[in-house]
C-alpha cells in the first residue's frame, strides 16, 4: 500500500489476497502469459476487481515475482554454508534450475521471456549479484574456471528455459546441466 493511502476494506483485502494466491499458482503452472481473466476466475472475482487492484499485468508481476525471486537468497545461503565450494556452487545451480523447472512463471521471468518491469528486473539483478559470492568462493578454491562470471548464468538460464518449455523428458535438464558443469570444473 502506498504511503498516505487508506487501508483496504476487509472485503477488498480478501480479494487482493485471493488474486495474489491465484496469480502465484497460475503463473507457476502455466507461465507469465496466463490470461488475466483466468486468474480472476481462479480467484473467484471479476476481471474488474483484478484491474482495480492491479491496473496492468506488470503491476501483478511486481506484486508476485519479487517474492518468488527472493528464494534465491535461501539457495545462496545454503551454497555458502556447504563446506566444499564446488559442491556449494553445483548445488546452487542445480537448485536454481529445479526452481525454474517447477515454476513456469519464475522460468519465464529468469529467462527474460517477457519484458519485465524495473521492480522485477531489479529483483533478478540483485539475486544474481548476491550469487557472485558463490562463484567467487568456488573460484578462490581453484574449483571453478576463473573466467566464468555471474553474467554467464543468464544465457544458461535462457537455454535451460527452452528445455523446460520444449516438453523434453522432465529430468532431461539434469543431464544437460551435467555437461555444462563438466565444462566449468577446473
């Protein structure tokens, strides 16, 4: 809620919560191009109610996606807690792609399938910046190629996104990730 704005009525707050839950589920199951009319139906409200809360698709993305992307912080923390820096790096990358494989909306966002708002882009960039620590740790241990940079994860996320959307065998991405990781190991 914006500073200085009135609190929502109880029914409006319930509708907003239902819309956010429906959008989170719909995006995860069907991707960011899920029709807004479907999200409104899933929430049990009218499309007018959806637009009253979220004037644009970007506004809905801004309300849903940053929390989804923030999960990267947990993955980064787990990777940094792993005693072996290479295992931490590989676990981070595998966990990242597991998220992408299981959440079509997050997959769409991380792969840049849609133009994203500055709010969502900032969440993505901040997550990648924090991931730099995982890479730097593996490099310092001499386990990760020194020329691999955090920006190199983006084309990999885009490539994996195509595999997830292609209808390939559900676990085929793990095989492809193995090829990639073998090329990064020093």
